[in-house]
C-alpha cells in the first residue's frame, strides 16, 4: 500500500505529494491538467522503463519517492526512491541502499497494478489466468496442484534416469573396451580423496626427514642443552631475585623473565616430541613416493583433480555394468518412467477436474459484476483446455484463459482481443472485485476506467469501485462526479496558465470539494450545480456509513 508519494520535476509537475487513503482516493481536474504525469511517476515506482523526456524542462533530473507498506513486509514500511537524469542515467534506492529496477519491479511492482485503458495489464496476459483461477479457488485447487507439481518433478526425474540408462545401454558395446580399461587401471591403484590428501601432507615431511631432524634437534639443544637458553635465562632470574632485596622494582623484571622461561620450557618439550616423532624410514618413503606417483599418473590421465578421477571411474563402472546387465537397468528405468507418467496423468486429471468445477463459478461471479456495471448480457467464460503432454508445466496440464462474450448468441473471444477500451476497463474492474485479495495486488491505480461511461453506468461504476476499495487501496483518475463523490480522499489537479505551465496537486474537502464536483457535473459553479454536488456528496457519505 502506498502511504505517501512525492514527485519532483516530472513533466509539468515541479513538486507534488500524494497521501492516498487505504480505501478509495480520487484525482480530478480539467483535461490536460497533468494527471498523466502522476501516473508516470507511479510507473517509475513499480519498475517500468524510465524515459528521460519525462524530466521537467529546465531541470537536471526527476525524482519519485514513496513510503510503502507491503503485505508481510517490514511493519515500519519501506522507502523507495528513483531518480532519472535528463542525460538518461538513473538510480534506484530502497531504504537508503542502492537497488536495481528489476528489484523494485519484482517487489513493489508485484503489489501495484496500473489499470489504465491502454496499459499492458496482467489480466490481459493469458499466462496469468491460471494463477487467478487457482488463487480464487485455492481451497479446492491448491492441494491438487501441489500433488500434480510433485508428480511432475518425479516424472521428469524418471525421464532423466531413463535417458541416462538408454544412452549407457546404446553406447555400451562401442565404449566397453575403453571403459573396462579405465576401470581396471583406476581400480589397480584404488585411490581415494582422503588418502591423497594425507599423502600431500605427509610426503614432504618424509622426504625431508633428515633436515627436519637436524633443525629440530639443533633448536632443542640450543634451548634445553647444557649452557643453552634455558640455563642462561634461569641464571638471570636468580640474579634478579637476589638483587630485588635491594631494589623491589626488579621483582617485576624477574617475574617477566620467569614467565618467558615457562614458555621456553613448553617450546622445548614440543621440539622434543616433534624430534621423537620423525622416523628415518627409506622403505616407507619409497612406498609413499610410489603411491603418490600412481595418483599423479591417474590425475594426468583423468584429472586434474582426484575427484575427477573418481567421477571418471564411476562413469566407467556404470558403462561396464550396463553392458553386463543385458539392458536390465534400461528396462527398470522404463518401467519406473511409465509408472511415474501414469501417476502424473491421474493427478493431472484431478487438477483439471478441480479447475473445471471452479471455472464456471468464477465466470458467473465475474459476469454478475459485469451486469452490475451495466454491461447487459455480456459475460466472461473461463476456458480450461488440455495441452499435449510435452507442453505440461508446473502450472498444470492445461491452458486456462478468460474469454469474453459481448452478448447472448455471439462468439466468445479471448479477453485480450476485446476492441473496446471501455469494455476492457469494466471487465477488468469486475474481475478485480471478484478476485478480492486473491490476485496478490494491494494497490490498484485506474486511469480512464470511466471512458465512454455515463448515466446509470456511471453510478454503477462508482459503486463497484467503492466495493473494490474494501479489499484494496484504489486510486482513480476520473472525470465522473459519481465516482469522485465516493472517494475517501479527493485530490484536485490543476495547471497554471503561466508561460511555463506548472501542474499542482491539492487535497480538497469542504466547499472546495463541493465546487469541484459541481464543475464536473455541469462545467460551472452555479447554485443549482452546487446544490446538486452537496446532495451527491451527502448520499455518498450516507452509503459509506
């Protein structure tokens, strides 16, 4: 939900802010006043492509900043800021950190639906229709879809195993000699990653045992031998202890040297243990060098790592086993695949049945809303069409698409091919009302939803928008007084008549709102128009209560 929106230097807007209500917010104003610029700002907020031409003339850059509260998000909300320079460069920030346009498109954009007459709407994309049906009837469809998705994953895994077994069986005769040689050569050595790691650590020590022994023995003798560091340091401690009888400050120095003496004694013990652990074993060294040479030979042939050698051995062993089993592995894999496909088909039928039962109920609910919008006998049909097996995906085994029938006796056509913008807007609105919170969006922004609407249809449209605002935050740009009076908040968009025109946005209420409704009704603010406007606002307020 949009808590507050701030717009700077977008088209004719120098600076404007909008704080929509949680329900229905309306924006009105003369044609050409600049309402479209506000919609352009929201498009930037949801991650649509930036256009440097939208920067106000004379400005270096435009900025759109908004505080939003997302369902399941941070209870303190998040702040999104987008800047587009006149030179074309852009920047996105979320809560003060750098972000990408793709990030806000996938997060913010997923919760805000721009429902303009000429916008690319998710509702007109057939790929989204299956998700709408599933969300609307989640209790009946959800378990069937989860079971189908699990079975599809199992079938794909079984198909992969069958292809692997088939390929092994097909190439077994051709590559058997090579695989047998590889397997025999590696098994003669019997390598393991653990033994190789141990050799890498132990071999250098065994190869340089004599020099290590000399170095450690010399170090130990210098420390613990007769006249070594230990004796000298012990003598120094004794001298200082004796002298401290005459100068107490020497006690601290004696203590420090005595502490060092303890450390040296420990080091001498460690050197002795290390010296005693070294073995001069020419025969053992030769065995280790021979073993490492064998490992290095395998890694040159099948490496470069020991893990690669072991992987090559596993492939060779599989190939040899496939040649020896007479095709048994392939037959088992085929049987497992056929079993997985039978289970998948049964669960696909179950999912299609659940959708087929829900589809007419969804269609009826949407069609009822369309009738409330004065669309006569027009109706929506939810078509569930089974796909060929290769086309089955995680969404299901069938294509779900919303079709539109303009009137009884006419042919139903795909919703995306409706020619009339007014029809698109009202069908979309009907779907939004029926789907309620199931469509995943939190904020709906309508532009020109009232195109070509008047009379009783205008009143019906206003009532449906008010009903939709019970489940969504709704922002509507409208020219209809019937819609405007339903708004919980009403913003007036105006354009100055200066040489460099500027669009302003103001929250209106009281008599200013009465005057704007009167203008929308008759184009003037005469007493009759004002009285009519007050009556409409009163009736709208009473219906809201």
